[in-house]
């Protein structure tokens, strides 16, 4: 519990200092220029022709292994490490890339959030650590992490990281640090999730700046705590250029570049992120959009899903047939363009000194 108390005190001071600071542009640019280049990662690019664009800015793929490789884990709360290793072998021929991520979310997230003294949390930590150790031993040339670890809640009893009390913030940080510290120590890199879920334009004009500030503050905390627990290992948070469910947003529509850079990327870098990992699940997105037989994994109906991508890429006109091979080809190109644009915009912001 000592690590948790230290984390709470240290990071709370860090957050308060960030909220109060008014650093000059010159100082920010000087600090940015002295850092090594950001590590930029992406999960997939469905258009092979887009790969040259990301290679030009030294962005690299990461392997993402989903929980579906071990379907029993959804009910058992235990991970079959042999099934995970088998899936990695299947996808890579036993030679995964430099960066790898395991995505096991439920019931693991819920179990962990029950607290370090609960049997569910202890079980989740034991099986997640054992699986990570097994994967690292089998594939030692790849750096491994879990998606979304650690996770600090956005809300705490109706308050967020801009209006909660200092004592409540400290208690929350103590709690999260105690839960996740042993798991983070086993990771080769740390990838907290800082997805955008609250779209300012859906709020009253006088509320929009506050909504943006809440999101920035939470991302600072997510990355700041991860960095504190990670030690020397890099923190590379997972982001996405699409609005996501579980908040208030037009799910799966594209963020403006200003919001993506200013509200998602820059707070993470300011809090000490060593890079950014883009997630879209593009291959799966396209399959769900174009094939009615593919089960939906997104937390929205297929109709709403398609409406979002019609807005994104077809001038808000629904294709007459989503199963048309030409529609699939267009989606591959257009979604890949969104991914590469996001990566290029991050790198451009970095090179211009816009990132803190």
C-alpha cells in the first residue's frame, strides 16, 4: 500500500501543478526539441499502399491479440496462456513484431476494480501476470503489454478530475496504484487507454471548454500514474481517431484534428508519454460494415455503425449495398488514410514543437 500512497501524493501534486501552470511557448518548444522522437505505433492498415506513408515517419505496427482467442476466459476470469501463445504463433508464424499487446478486458477490468483485497482482483492479477510471463518467455524479442493497464476511472461519485476534491483524488490514485503496480511491473511497455468519449459539440456552447478540459485532465492522470508505476519502461497510450461509446458522442465519427491533437495526444505527451499507439481495429470494422453475417463487436447497432461511416467517408450518403466489393475497397483506402493522417499529424505537431 506504500506505493499507492506515494503515487497518490506525487501525482496529485503533478496534476495540480499542471492545471496551474502557464509555461511559455519558447520553453515548451525547447523541451520538446531535446526529447527523442515519439514512438508511433498502429494496429493495422488494410490498404497495403498506405504502408509507405507510415514508414516515412518511422511508425511501426504492433500485434494485438484479442480475448476471442480464449473464449472461456469471458466466463472463467482465467486466461489460458497456451491459447494465447497458439494465437500469436498462428498470426505471426512464431515471429511477432517488436511490439505486442494482449487485450483481455472482461471480467478482468471489473474484477480488478473491485480492489486489491478482493478475491476477484487477486485472481485477475494472478492469471494476467502468469500469462504475460509465459508470453514473454516464449517470445522474448517482442515487447509485451496489456491494453488499458492501469485504468483510472474518469468519474468518482459524479465528480471528475477537474472538480473532485484533493482528498478524493488522492484516495483514488492510492487505490489504483495498489491494484495495478504488480501487473505494470511485468509489462515491457505500458499502454493506458485514453479514448475520446465526450464530444464537446453535443453540449451547450458554454459547457464545451469544460468538457474538453475534463478529458485532458483525465488523460494526464491516466498517463501520469502509468509513468510513475512503469519506472524506466515506456508509456505509449492507446488512442483512436474515432469517437468511442460509453460517453456522449456520435460514436465512430472522426474527431477534428484539433481535438485529436490538443485534447488527446498533447495531454498524454505532457504527462510523460513516450509515444502514441493508434487503434482502430480496421480489419474488423470493415468486415462488420460490409458483411451482415459478421457479428457486431462495437457497442452500437449495425445501422448506427454504418451511418457513422457513411458520414465519415461517403458524404453522409448510405451506399446502396454495403456488400459491394467496391465499397470494401473504398473503406480500406479511406480508413487507412485516416490512420496515416493521424500518425502524420502527430509527427508534424512534434516537429513543429506544438507538442509539450
